[in-house]
């Protein structure tokens, strides 16, 4: 594969893609985490998804091993894998390609068509988790603060969502540093979600694709 799209993009944005062999070598350094279903990965310059694709594939392999005999659990935990993958990308064509690449891997693994509820639910999750923006300024292309959804599977086919601002999450080191007046506080006292949503099923998530799920607060 080519590691650049054009010399101009390299000059303007420093865009060079990581080869698959190097991606795998780096993920092997955190092999257990890369394969854990609910471990969260953020790629702040995700490009077309070289790292995130391989993380998703490793997570899906774990789902197959643990839940392959139950189609219900397999689909829900596969969706949780996708929910735990995040990316930020400056260039619009790259973020669109990244979303397409990840949904393709997900759909092929579960043998889904694009009208399937799980496919549409996954598309909604990717629209939330893969952000067109600038990781350095932590703002979207629309100049709004980057906000990520924290997803959790609470069982029986239901998922929980809470939204957090990235700039607040990345400030954790300031709060926990020695001498900080916030050093003795627990994370629940520092990180307050900007939005909290009612538990959602796959059908709810699919219906939210292009809409907005109902919030608790």
C-alpha cells in the first residue's frame, strides 16, 4: 500500500500512513489490551483507520472466541467493540474513509447488509466516535469542543451512553498531580458528563442514525 496520497498533503499536513506491519508490531506491545473487548482506544490522527481497523479485528476475534456460539451475545459484544474505538481526523476525506473501513470490517464479520438494524446502529456509533476535527485544539471542524460518548453494555441487549468533553478528560493529569487542590477527589467528582442518555437497544441506536437519542439530563 502507498504511505502517502500526495506530496502536497505531506507538505501541508504531514500526512504519512503507517504500514500494516508497523501497526501490528506496535499493537503487539499492548497485545492484551488490544484484544480486550471493552478496552478503549483513541487514535488522535486516525487517517483512514490503519490502527483502528486492526484494533477492531483483534477485539472481534475475542468476541468470536467468547461468544461465537450465541448470535445474540456475539452481535451485542461486537457492537461494544466498536463502541470502544475512537478517532479524530483533520481531513474530511480521511474521516469518511475511516468510517467506511470500520463499518466494512464490522459488517463482514457479522455478515450484515446495510439495511440491517445492527449495521445502522454501528453506523450511528461510528458517527459519534470518529470525529472530523483537530486533536491539538480539541475542537471539531465546526469549531465546537470535541465530545466523545462513553458506551457501556449493561446486558440484556441494552447499552448506556454518557458524553464527555475531550478537553476535560485530558486534564486528568492536572487534577491528580501532587499539590493540586483536586488531588484527593475521585474521578466521579471531577468528570461530570455533559449529557446522559436513557438505556438504548440496538433498535434505538439504529433509529438514532440521523437523529438524536433521548437524554436523561
